[in-house]
């Protein structure tokens, strides 16, 4: 059976299947979702939408690569500190 995006309902193409973006978690205690099982799969486009919404709300940056939000200060390399 083909995997579908939980957000938009799209049938996964090769890129979506390769990336395996998703959120799969059993919630313990401390949340209003206590003891729920969360299983959500996302296509590449919906994953981008989720991160575009989520990242600006973070107090601690979530990107470790080259991508940076417009409001984030650039990461100084070891070379630039010399």
C-alpha cells in the first residue's frame, strides 16, 4: 500500500518515500495528549510548510547546516574568529 501524506493526502512519490519525513511518537505524561500514539507522515512539500511555520518560533535555532532564517545571526566559523 502506498504511503500518503497525513497533511495534504498526496500519494508519496520517490522523493517523499526516500526522505521519510514524519513524526512517530508515543506520548507519555505531561502533555494534553498523554498516552496517545502519534503517527504522521509528510511529503516533502508539507514538511517544508511545517518547518517554515515552526522554525521562526524557536528561541534556539534548529538548523545546523547552511540554511538560516532571515532573523538569525550568521554562525561564525573558526576562521572568522582568528
